[in-house]
C-alpha cells in the first residue's frame, strides 16, 4: 500500500522525462528486476489492456460483421496523420507513450532503460503474428524499425470509412487504442500500407481469423463502415473459423505454423520402430535353422564381378554438362531482377523540420520513408517526428 501510494505521487512523468537517461548513464535492466519497474509495468497494463465495452459484447466476429453498414469508400480529401492527433501520444496518462505501451504488451524477455520508470523498452523478443517468426528487437537508429506498431485498421482506411466524421478526440483515441495496435514485423507492416482486408492479409494464414476479428472489433467500437469488397473478404476468412470470438485489446495469440508439423513424426515414429522389431524377430526365427545354406550362397555369389563392370561403365555417364549452363542462366536472371526494383527517391523530398512534415501529413517518418533524415530523429530510433 505504501509503495503504491508513493508511486501514485511520483508517477511515470511525461514521455519526455521518461526518455531522459539516468544520472549514471543509460543502463538496460530486465523489466522485472526492480520493484518500481514491475509496479509501473503492471500499472501500464491495467490502463492499456482492458478494453471498453462495445455494442457487440462478447459475441462472434461474424455476428459483429453483420452489424456493420456496407457503403462505398469516401474521398480521401483532407486526410493526414495529424487528423488523428500527435503520433504515440500518452492518451492513458500513465507517463509512457503508446508505442512503448504496445511493445511492453507484445514483447517478452524485455529490458528497459534505467531512469525511465519502465517506459522505454530497449530490447525484447517478438513472436510475430504476421509471419509466425521470432524477431529480436533492439532499440536503435538502424534496428528499431525491425518491429513496428501496426494500426490494424489503417488510419487512411478509417478516415474513408467514417472516421472523418468523428471528433478530434475520438480519432486520437482510435489511433492509440490497444485494440487497434499490434507490434509486428516491420517489412510486413510497410507492405500492408493502408490496405484493408480486401487488398492485404497476413502471410501467416493461421492468424488471419484473429486479424480480421480485430478489424471488425475496431470498426464496431468506432462506428465505422466496411466496403462491399472488404466485407466479403472478411466473411471468407471467418467462414473458415466459425465461432471466432470478437477480438479484445489483449495481446494476440500467435499460432505457429511449425507446431502441427512437428507433432506428426513424433506420433508415427514409435509405430515404425515396433513394426521393424517384429519383422526382425520373424526373420531371425525363420532363418536361424538354415545357416549352411546361407554360407553356400555367399561362396557362389563371390565370383560375380558384373557389378564392378557396371560401375565402371556408369561412371562416365554421370558427367553431364547440361546442368552447368542451366545454373548459370538462373543465377544471372535472379541476381539482376531485384537490382532494378531498388528505388531511392527519398532525396527528392525534404522537410525543413517536423512541423513541415506534419503539415504535409507525412509524420511520423521512418528511416526509409521519403523525407527522413537523422536531423529530424532526435532520439535516433529510426522514427522521426513522432
């Protein structure tokens, strides 16, 4: 009680304070190594994981989808990231920005920067729901973008399906709602861009039911609509997982593709061994009395040298010169193709400062986004103008 009261008095502070180093310099510590850090993590979880009640209740995603209006996409006119408030604002007033809140929820084996009240996640391991791969996250200018925070319903899509009619505060809540956010593989998030379920789904098919369920839950909560193509795409996914519950703001349950495959050989292995043992026992029992016959057959078979002749004749046949040119052609084609796809147009876009980037609707700027430069990235984490 005393510790909790003391923590409530001091708090986590603003996100700017949380980012400041400790008096003795930055030191990464395990997220559970200090009592204050542990309490702060629990406090953050209590703010971010528990979702608000929605009209869909605890029903299925398919039932909730049936309640969403089906309309055409509205014009994108007037859209910018700034319409949804400052990027990663501390909307739950726990002293930590939303990005670090989601990293704390979705990563395990985390370490945090000392002196930030458990807010700044410096490293951790992500079980990525989009690719079913394990990704090791390390905070840094060249490494932070390996793990990105995805808006499950892209903000541009939300704007064109009803969010432009929401109040500014409601849009800010949508952009920072844990129900709407997932820590995921960075390249997958960039390939998704602002696509909906009709144009993009996770490569990990085992996660698609949870993914579209989360999209439906967000659209129900913020009273958005779906397009006909989007509705049909979500319905197709849910038809393969009837009874899928409507998603909550908790961390996703990642289903690994390799889990089922690993169990198959384990079950069949004992059966094969048993058959081999039985067959071996039968052969021994039958052949045991006939030992002399075996010796005679061995002596007769010795003079046969036809096997050696066949080997000598077959040796030259293995020298095939046809394989060599084929491999050269394949490698030449595959090496040249990717080189043509490398496009670097970032130099043609320049923002004098973050205010200019936000005005253009380009913030936040990722390391390889047009207009990104290290001068705008104050904390050197690969994301500028956050």
